């Protein structure tokens, strides 16, 4: 569904949230936002699956796949090394599993992908609490007030 301006609501949501987080220079917050979006889409798809609403289920899983793909494509493989490589493989796996869940109406696969996303999200949340992340935030805050 497109709005009168020709943009889909999902595109506007992504654009607003992406620029808001980018303007705040907070990549970690953007990553968590994208994960929350994917988890929300999977939960919504689960409801559509339970009600045998195939089209809506497919749309929501497609959106979840798009968000996970966004996480995958934003990985910095040069600086991330093995961790980025492993995350890329895991994101690919999750996207493939969501396609399989859609084709087979399998809510157990949705559980699996949700669990994986929650595990990755908790890792990012722990990273945000690390002393290095706190120092980076302090430096960013002081540089934005002196600019």
C-alpha cells in the first residue's frame, strides 16, 4: 500500500528511523531498532499464520527478511573479521528459515529465528554497556556540544 506521496508506510518508517539514528550517530541503537522491527514482524506473521491469512503472513515475513538483510548488508567485514563473517552466515540462515516457515506454515521455525534474534540482540545490548561503548558515547556527546 502506498501513501499519496508514493512511498510505502514501511519505507517511511525505515527512512525516518534510519536517519534519526544516523543523525544521533548511534549505530548500535539502529541495529537494535532493526532487530526489534524484525521481531515485531515475525510476531505479527505468527498471528496471520494462526488465522490462515497467507498473504498477510507472507508480507510480514518479507518485511522481517528485509530488516534482517539490512542487518546483514550493514556488517563491516573489514573491521568485524570473524564475528562479522559469522553474523553474515547467521543472518543468511535466518532469512532462509523464514522463507521455509512461510512456505510450510511452520511456527516452530519462527520460534527458532526469534530465539536467534533475541540472542544476537542481547549480545549487542551487552556491547552497549561496555566501557568502550560508554567512552565512545561520551566522546560523541562532547563533540556534538562543542560543534
